[in-house]
C-alpha cells in the first residue's frame, strides 16, 4: 500500500517519540509537520539537483537539456501543489 508523505511523517513521529521515551501526546502534530517539511525540502532539492545534472550532461544539445530541465521543474511544481493540497 502506498503511503502519503503525511502518513510517513506520522510513522516517524511515533518512532521519534519512542526513541525519546515521550508519550504520544508530546507534540505529535509539530513533530509530524517538521518531518513532513524535511521530506518535502529533500525531494525538492533532489529534483533541482537532477535538473542541474541533466542540463550539464546534455552540454552539446542545449535544447534537449532545457527540455529535460523544464520537465523536471514542471513535475516539481506539480509535486509542491499536490503536497500542499494534502494538508
């Protein structure tokens, strides 16, 4: 079963609470929000890194490099929109 980022953040929240030995009532929303934001930030940074690498690898064909980079950025924008709507 595919899990949403929020589901994953909540699972990690429980793991963090267990590691710290705190109750499940100890700021679960704040922890899950921080974890979710860290995941989103990492995804966005990796997407940008992929776009940069695609651009560098297609040095001889700049048109193709721009197309690849633009497609990655388009997907990135859609990802951000979808993640924002999940809140």
